[in-house]
C-alpha cells in the first residue's frame, strides 16, 4: 500500500476526532490529501521589526522584546480579556487574549525576552496583537526561520484547535516520515528538452518555454512548498507543481478530444450550394464583419473535413453570432440535411425563430418552433415535418430532446448558452442522428482564453471579436442611491421620447424571501413614481406562463417599464429598450452586470446603463463598477471577473464551480503556465494520441492514477 493512501487518522497528532474534522471541513482523508493541501500564503519570519515601526495596516510581522506587566478585564460571566504590555525599547504595544489568557499568564514570564509574531492592529491608540504566537527568543534562530506557511482553516476547526499552526505541525510530521516521492513527470520534460541518457528520447524536444524552465523533482517541490527557506526556492516549487497539475489536465482533455475525433466520423458537407449562395448574394441584411467571415470559414472547413465538428463560438452581445449560426445551417441544408437550434428559454427560442424567419422570409425554406407551449395539431405537424424531412430548421427548447422528436436527417446542431444545458440533455440530441451531427455551441458570456482552454479544452474555439459598424456603445454611469429622484427624471425623459426601460432588482437567490419582498415593495414604489406609465414585472418564482405573458407585453411595447430580476439576462431582444437601471449593483458579479447591460443598445438610439449603489463600497466592488464604466469589451470584463472572483465562481462557465479542484494552480493568474502545459501536452498527443507507447508509459500510468481521484474529467466541457 502506498504511504500516501494511508488513512489520515494514523498520522501522529491526528486520531479519530481530528480525522473527522479534517475530513468534514477540508476533505482530507489520507496522507496524500494532507500533502497536497498547500499553503495559501507565506510570511517572512527572518525579518524583525521594532514596535516604533509598526502600523495598523501591516501584514503579519514579528518583534522581539519583553513583557512589562499583565492586566485582566472582566467580560461577563466566566469570561475575561488578558492584556500583556510588551516593549522592545522603541515603544510599547499590547498582546491580547480573549481565550487562553489564563495559559498566557501562567506560561509567559515578565522580563523574559520573547519573539512575538502576529497581525498588528490599532486599539485605544496603541499597537495591539490579538492571540499572537510567542517563542523564547533565546531558543529561536531567525536566520533559519525562512518563510512560514499559512493554511486555510474554518472557524469550526479553529475552535477545536486545528488552526493554521496545527496544520503546519501535522504537515511537518508527515513530511519527516515520508520516503522520497516518485517522479510523475518524464525525464524528457524534467531535463528541459535536452537528450537524456536514461531514455531513448533523441527525437523529442520540449517546447521553448518548457526548455527554459528548471523544474524541481516532485519530491523536492512537495517538501519545499510546505517549508521553503527562501522566496526563490518557493517560486520554483510552485511552478513545478502548477505545471504538473495543469499539464495532466490538458493532456487528458486533448487525449479525450483526439479519441472522440477518431471514434466519430462526421457528415461531409462538401458543397456550398444554391441555398447558401442565394442568401449571401441576395438576402444578407448587412455586410459581414471581418470576424464573422473568418468564423464562417473555420466552420466550413470543419464541416468538410470528415470529422464531427465540436466548436465553441464566443461573441459579445450584438456581435452577430445568430447570423453566423444561420449561415452555417444553410450549408447543412445545401448538403441535404436538417438543422436545429436549441435555446434555454421559450422566449429566447421565440426570438431566434423571429430572427431566422426575418432573415429567410424571401427564401423557400421551412422553419418551425417546438417548445412546451406548442401542443395538439400544431405539434403533430411539426413532428411529422421533422420525420419526413420537409422542415429544414427547427428552433426549440428542451422539448427538442424528448423521445417523440425524431429527425429524418439531422446534420447540424446549434446550442445557445451551453452552460444552461446538462451534458446528458445535449447527448440525447446527438443521438437523434445516425452519425453525431456537427455541433456549434454559442455563448454571449465571453470566456477568458485560459479558462476556455481548460473548461472547453476539447472544443475548437472561434471568436467574433468585433461589432457591426455604426453600433453605438452603451454609456454606463454610476449613481448613488441618494440621487434616485434625478434618476427618475431621466427615465421619464427617455420614455417620453418613445423608449422603454429595464429596472433590475438583485434577486440573486430565487428562494430569498427578503429579496423577493424588496422587489414586490419596489414595484409598488415604482408604480407610484411613474403613474403615467405602464409597468410589467417578472421574476424566477412566477409561473412560466405568467412570466412569458409579462415579457411579451414589454416586447410588444404595451408596457414601458419592465421591473425584473436577472431572469432577463439572457437573450431578451427589445430594440426599443434604451435604459438599463441595475439597483444594488454591488451585489452582482461583473459577468452578470455585462450580460444585463447587453439587453440594451440593440436599436439605433443611444442607450444607457445606470449602476445604482450605496455610498459605502468595498474595494473590490469599486473595481467592478469602474471596469463596467470604463469598457464595453466583454473579453476585458471576463478577464477582470476571473481575476476578481476566481474560476470556481465565474458565471457563464459552470455555475456550480469547476469540474475539477485545482489544488495549487490559478487559471486567472497562471495563464502563461496554462499555455505552457497545453503546448507540451499537444506535442505529446501529436506523437502518440493514446499515450500508451513505452516512451509515454509514465504519463499513461499517471493519467490512470488521477482518474481514481475526485477529478471529474468527464464533466469538462
């Protein structure tokens, strides 16, 4: 049995109770789990400050001095606060204990020199350390202390004594008894692309970026990352572990993609015929942008290659993704096949239908809608048209994947807003064809490149990175909630000019009763503020039929103001709406704010997005608001969102978090390492797609080992 598989309860200092706490709170079950529970930060313990140098906004620091006296302050029944007055000759500070004060008074002696380590704050105009660490200064060698690791823990753990220092001690115990760890990267990567006398890798050459790295061994990196002596060693250890983590993710993704390409032959759409050419030459509503032309060429090349296309199409709101998807569907029709576009909501499906029928109104093609509200004779006609092949394009929702829906020759599928469909749902659609159809996944939520490489790594990616000429950028402004009266005046002026307005409330959790009450109360306030106008209201807890009716009233222009939650963030297209007001904007993420802003700016008139917040804002919130006001570029916003929030919380990717837990790498900040890992993995897959040759046996064995862990490889993309 591998020592890393040993149950954590057998590690000295753990036992059954701590094992339960480690398992429940951190998911640490084995020695290996603890070894890969990396510190989240480090503090330089080699530097000593004087008390005179300290300020309340400094990070963790240490001072050397002695205790002058103790004071005890009662804090209710059986509770007390113990304060030690401490000096180093340059000044006096306080050491405070709310718990453990009795221990401090008994064990720390007045006049003895101590090394104090902690976070300085200011209390009663004096520097204060709360619950500091104290060590006998005569027994401490500062030159050998190096960087002290800090581990994330929970409040529950801290209360039971399992704080960062306790985790540090347990990790030290483990590392001291751990035998040298076997290598998990092959010599041709570790040796920086140079020929290794131990292998027959004369032909293999690492990518230039990898070649310039000097990777530590895995054993040295694991020991160093927990106990680094200096910043340079720590940086090398973290680089080695980050690269390995990302490399195996990329290798598995690319291996899976290669396997899928070999298994699934796609329909060969060799001709661009009369349907496509007629539309392009006679009915194209406006000239294509350079980006649209480039993406259509990429899709045409895929569809004629003989392999099934799996392509992710990214494009900001209004960039013309639907037109690109339609022209791709026309290629399928030219080759005798049917096409289908699947949308996440009925109203979005309806809008796709209207858009497509508007484009094709002068062409002899049959387009049909299939959603939950299409019933009876009308539904039977649609099902019959799909079976006999007379329907060329089907637009639908989840209703499309029902077993009763069968196609004559389904050759091309467009999935809009993929993150709203489950893997199993999409698979049911693929199975409606003899061969798997070509697949185009569209998203209006820009995904940062490094994240797309990881979450959608087995999909080819196309990007529409320019907007049609003449479109006016939405003007975004930040307004404090104390200025609502003047904001209402601006809204009135816009409506009197014939425009419509969205007002969004932050019902983040649809089950949050207080938020729902805020929306209901706010709706009444707005009705009083705008008695001369008609208002609609939609939120996620309404019956679908009622929600659709209210949305339709706004779409048709019957109501001038739509009061809503984020249910409107995807796909609603009302060209006459020119104002988006987002209340309590500090409660929304950047991606969500950008999606909401995308509901306006669809007509010829100047549009506005108003972000309303209280006066007092956190630093992160100010950054989000500033970014929204500075740019309309969805890709810049997505990169900023990734940095501010992290990949596990990034909207538009996987809203329940990543498909795998990164233990040390950070996709937001390690983009260069992601690319390095991707390049290296691609070189290997190009040489041996299955990684089963003797040369790559270490990689194959490691992949199999990782499959036994909690990495949910199949959930990626």
